[in-house]
C-alpha cells in the first residue's frame, strides 16, 4: 500500500519533489527493517505514515507553467539558477529560470527538481553534498539541452551551501581521493561555462528537498526561488 501510493504520484519534472522524497525516505526505512510484503507496519511507523498522508488532506498545489511573458516592447535576458543540498537522509537539487526584462521587471520560475535517497552505505555529509552538486550538474546539462532551442541563456549560476563541496569543485590544483576526484572531474566538465556560488542555507530552496516537505508546506522559496533573485546581482549573497 505504501509503495502503491508513492508510485501513484506522477511528477516527472520533480515540481513537488520535496513531497516525494520524504515518502521515499520512509520507504527506505521499511526496506531496512526487511518487512515481509504483507506484514503490517510497526505501530510507530504506521503513525508516521498516517502523518505523511494527513499532509495531503485539503492540499492544493498550483504551479506557474508560463515561464516568460513575451512582450516585444519589453525584451528580456534569461539566466539559469541551480541549487543543491544534502542532509543525513537525502540529497537533491532544483533549477529556476530568471527573466530580467528591460523594464526592470524580474520573474523567477521553477523548472525542475531531482532528488536521491542517501545510499545505505555510510557516507559523510560532505560527500552527500558533493553528490548533490553532481546531480545538479547533470540536471543543468539536461535542461540546457532541452531549452537551448527556446532560450539563449546569458549566464548559468549554480549554488551550494556546502563550503567543502564548493572548495572541492573550485580547487583545480589539488588531487583528491578517488571518490571525490572522479565526481569533481565530471562536475567541472558539465559546468565549465557556469559560475559556482556559496549560498546561506536559509536561502537555499534545495534545503527543502533534502529535508522533505508536505504539500501544504511548499511555499514561495520552493516555487519562486530565494527572494534575492529579485534583486540586482550586486545584492546577492
């Protein structure tokens, strides 16, 4: 029943990914307990599952599917902004398009999100953060390939709140252990035209993915990105 409910959510673009990842983390707990197929959930997990389902009651999620308002008297340039994060349970990323109109108006819209439940092998938080940045690098590359025929991207900005992962990516003059080195090489290759930045956790929408969320808790930070994207670049963190 748990697997059936999770599989029934059709969200190929990951627009409500924080909701799905919280349920996948719950499912991982069931696998770790090695419960039989028809075995009832232990009482504590049953209550936890009921709380997850309760978050769906009377919850409506509305999405802005119109990326840009086309006004030939008010042309715009477009930027890609991607964010990544990791926690002890999961890691993930999300991508936004930021439209800067000549009139001064700015619009930011969520394009896609992706997440992974943490591997069962024990991985440190810095390594999970690195896996989050790799997931972001791959997703940005996919978005570029899909939307290049529609938009001419002026710049690509990628954000992480992990100082360690940021330094691994930026420090090109140092070799690391195999796990880190292989992933850093791929990240640099996929994002050679992008600018990497550090972002405070409170402004990082990917933090919502890594921790999970109920539908009713998804707000502007998730759907529109951090508020600083509505400001000039000189005022970004």
